[in-house]
């Protein structure tokens, strides 16, 4: 009889494990994500830890995660938009774009990109903007140009760090900071010298095109709309947008796997190319 009670107790305890897993708080999940990020470990889906996780909850976790990284010595240097094109929205089952935070240690300086700490290294050809002044109120596509000091080519080197993609919801992407892990910024030019909507960008791998040239309008149909939306959404979720920070507005084309080799992000319309190597 005693043995039967012990077995029953063990079964009840095992049955309770999923409920306990789903009882995690946003702070606990953020702590786990920050620790795994620093250690370069694969991440659990936050939605498996917090039942019914929505975008609001995802941004709360993102903010707590980045706060933990900042406490550990990181610095916010910019913000990114993700899921700004119809194919990306469809791929991740999202209804609209999302934003993440870019940190100082994410910069890949020089022409070499190391993939230590990545689970799934990816590449995105983008357009970047350096802020001319602080952003303290909502902006529109018409007036956002006055906030731009420089326009530059940019390659984001994000990570898809999940242990499993099964059951992924958009809030999971938001919670893990939209996969922000690395970036490369090219030569900046004055905003009067380039129309970002007329810029095209494509990726070349070991001398061969891996995709066609995609126009800047691929991001939300208009680069100025994408930039204004990114600034407003970042502010709405606690971001402090300061003069000198940079903004990237979403991928021009698909999310490419970051395999070892020689790459070049090739631009037209007034932006220079970015050559780099993944080891």
C-alpha cells in the first residue's frame, strides 16, 4: 500500500510539471533568455513557459531581458524592425512588423564575422539610418526625414536561437529580441544623396547571387513609413531613441542562412557594397 501511494504521488508530481513550467513570470523568463544569450545557448520558446503569451507580454520580456544585459555592461546603440515584408509575415504567422534592440557588442567590425554563440546564423540585407537628434514624440513618414543624419548600407546577422520552432508564435520572436545578435554597417552618406526607396540590395555568396536585387520599398512598402513605424513602436515599448543611434528597417529580400564563405551585400542607388567573410 505504501508503495502504491509513493507511485501515485510520483505520477501526480510528473503530471504537474507542465503546469509549473507555464507558471513562470516574465522576469524569470527574461532572466533565462538573458543567461542563455550570454552563454550562447539555444532558447526555449517563451510561449511554452507563459501560457497565452501575446505581443504585449513579448515586449515586456524583451525589455526585461535587455535590461538584464545592460546591467551586465551592454549598451543600447540602436533599434531594428523585423517582419516588415509580406513573405516574412507569412513565414512567422504574424499580423504586423515587430521591433528589437541592438546592443554595442553585436557589432561585427572589420570584414570577418564570427559565429560563436549562434544557434542558427542568418543574414539580412538592409538599409540603416543614423539619428540626427533625439526622438521624443511620434513621427510621421513625412517628418521622419528631419531625424536622419546619415543613410547607410547594413547587413544584419541575426540568430534564430530556439531549440525547436514547433508551436512558435510571433510573441516568441519579440521576447527573444527578434533574434538580434549581430550587424555590420557600411559607409554612411548624407540623406540628400540617396533616396532609400530607389535603393536595391542583394546578397552574393562566393561570387554568385543568392537572390535577386530587392528595392527599399520591400520594407512596409516605403522606407520612410518603415522608419517612422520603427521609431514609434520602439518608443511605445520603452525605447529611448537618442542622437547618434542607428535604425535598421527590415530585410530587403529573404532571410538567408549564414554559411561559412565570402559574401558581398551589393547595393544600387547611392549606397556602397559591404564585403565580409563568415568563418
